C-alpha cells in the first residue's frame, strides 16, 4: 500500500456500508453470518469487501476454512469502524435530545473519588443553566476508562492515564492526589489494637481493586516496602460498594480514598484503621482527546469542573 492522500476515503469510495461490514465481520468472523446480520446476501458482502481491497491494493482479511480474520490492515479499519459508528450513534442521540427540547448529551467517565463531590457539584451547577442537558456518568478504574475514551464512548474523563497508553493522544489537566485509608467494620478485632502493624492486617481477608489498578499497586507496594507478605485472602473487585458490603458483614479489610470513606462509611458501622504510613495514588485530572472537539454540553461541564478545581485550590491556598 503506497502513501494515501488526505482524502483517501473518497479515492477508494469508502461507504457507511463498509464500516458496518467491518464491524459485523469483527463480531462474526464469518462472511455468511456477517452478511445475514446486515440483511444482505453473501455474494453482495463479498463483492463489497473485495472491491474495497482492490482499490486499497491490500488484503484486509485472511480467508480460511473457519471464516475470516482481520490482518494488520484490517485491524486498523475494524478499530476505527467501531469508533466511527459509535460517533454516528452518539451524534444521533445528541440530535434527538435537541429535537426533544433537551440541551444535548454528555458522557463522562470518572474514578470513584471525584464522582463523590467534584463531578456531582459540577453537574448540579451546569443543570442550573442547562436543565435539559442529559448527563451520563460511568464510574470505573483508569485502565477501563481510558480505552473507552479512545474508542469515543466517553466525551472526557476524570482519571489518570496509566502506563502503556499513548500520552500524545491526551490533554491532561491535573486536579490532585487521592489519600488512601484502610477500612474495617465497627467491632473488628483490630480496632482495639495499638500499635497496629501490617502483619496484623495481613492475617485478615481483604477486598481490593483488581491487580494492575493504581490503588491496588500502592497497597501491594506498601507490603513489599515493609517486607511483609501480602494478605493471602483477597477478593478482587473494582466496586467499592461490594468491598464495603464484605467489610460490613465480616472481618474483611478494604482500601479506599478518604473522600469515599467520609461519604459512605457511617461511623457507627465502619472504622478507619490507624496505620501510620501515609498513602496516596498518583494525581488524577481532566483527560480529553487532543484531536477531539467537545460538544457544547461536554464543554460546559468541563469548564465548570475547571472552575470548581480553581476555586478549591484558592481556598486551600488561603
């Protein structure tokens, strides 16, 4: 494949039907089933794919007895087909919202702590000026949110950019760090122990974010730094509510941010263990795609978030 022109998609006559076929082939890995899913005949689907491959001068899918699999060229087109089709669907949702008298839609992803106060405060403020704005909030860990941002499923996110992702694709506006604390139930055997050690805590069951999550890495590093074997019994879950339910009903210990603990951990039911080591995870911030133009609703929400962050910093400095 030689160098493609800026408007190569016009040269090869790329159509919406091609994008739909790429998506169907990626899901079905079989030309007959993909054609059926699109309501077209197999010969028509085969001709649609073959004509595009001929214009591009490369094969996009490898044919074999079991069906078709995308090669490197095909993987590129499949990935962007998913993204473009999602963007078209998102555009339709925004148009439908505007026709219904709403002020558009915005989907934002966030790690848990900012969703507790910062994002909810921003949404409440934006809705004063744009009461019809439809806001969807997706809560998750950074490793799950960043791929969704890259795929176009999120307008922006309040998160971190984990290692391994192309930093040049993002605009990162730092907000702050998250302090970590350890939570157990009221009446847990460790609540009356002083001084409290990591060896004491490791003897009990834990509920933590999955391996690879930043908070989990900090907890694992704490045990490693002190030469203490990590807990042998760990339930892996990204959901803080699942962790707190386990804590409430057993001798399980969990790690969460102080902000989340302050909101969800009623003092008559939960206790924060007084471990001396101060823990925090790397700064999180507003993350958007560098080459993406935000919708008016998403831009308004991000502007409000910036204002709240600036106000918070002013108060802390004063």
